[in-house]
């Protein structure tokens, strides 16, 4: 009896050992056929400018209005794109535009119609512009900082400039090229500047967006406009003419009295 049990135990043990490679093989095959879970590699843009634009984890504020010699890097970089789009976001309760002239490469940022038409007040910026880009730029990443400076803002008017093909530098090489300047006025306080780079083609686009913390944020108030020009001092030539005229009138008056 004990011999029978011993023989059976040996057989079961042998079957168990033999089954281990089979189980491992099945597990290995399942691991090979299962789709790996990965996070897509994003290479966001990041704003820079000659004055300020320091990333504070939320955005990149500057007190220069408009920002001077600003632009965007890409990580990893350098990287080239078939289309480079710079967008200026101004609070929807403040007058701006009707367009902004950029030099650097040159272009004109005109008011985008948007999807849906009107200011950008909800959702994501890429969808509003009619493209698909990453990382995502949600309205919630921008509007709170603007409302802290301008409580009346409910969204943004978006001005877009297509600057054509370009090569952007890596994040370790900012302030080189391309360097942009706005030559047509200042920005309302609470405005943003962001950019998109199409690393694909027009037929098969692959848009890279600006990291939310890399958006250039305008914190400075534009100077108040002067409605009435200050009085100007008379020119010396005008004073000389006035003196000659007064002398002539005095001569005529004296002649009339002597008659």
C-alpha cells in the first residue's frame, strides 16, 4: 500500500514538473501576443523671450509688452516642420488687433474663425483651430491666470499666423532662432502666445503643441492711450512772425491817430 502511494506520488510529481515548462511557454506566448501598454512620446514646444518668460510650472510670464525676441524650442530638438503656426490669445473682453504683424520670419496673425465660431471659451485649442495636436491645451490651463489679472475675461480671441516651414532649436539652445517680434502694437494684459509645429505633411499632419507651462504669458498692462495731444510750444519762427505782425498793426494804429 505504501509502495503504491509512493509510486503514485512520484508520477504526480513528475507530471507537475513536466507541466512547468508548458505553463511558462503559454505565459510567454501570451506576453508576446499581448499589446504592450506604452505612453506616446511627446516633444512639446516651450516659449522663450529676451526679457523674462521664466517657466513657473503653470506658464511662462513676461513683463515685456510686447515680448521681445521671443520664440519656441522643441524637445527633443532641433527638429524641422513643414508648417509653423504662432497664435496670440487675447482676453475676449479687451479690444485688440484687428491683426498682429510678426517679424522674424514674417507673417500676420489674423483673427481665427474658430470651431465653433467666436472666441475660444471651452474645450481644447487644437480642436478650436481645426487640427489635432499634443500635448493638449485645455482652456482650464490658461483662463484662470488671465482672470486673476482680468476678472471680466471669459475666453480668448485667437489670432493665428502661418509662418511656413521652419527648424526649431532644442530646449538647451534657446534665444537663437527663430526670433520673433510683434511690430503692430501691444498686447492686452493676460494675453498668451503659443505655437504649433507640423512635423508631418499637409496631407498627413503631425502637430506638436506648446507645453502649457511653456506658453508665454503677458502680465504687463499696456500704456493708457492719450486722447488729447498735449499743447506744443510755438516754434521760434512762428514767434518772429507774430512779433512782426503785431509791430505792423501798431504802426497802422499810430498813423490813424496822427491823422
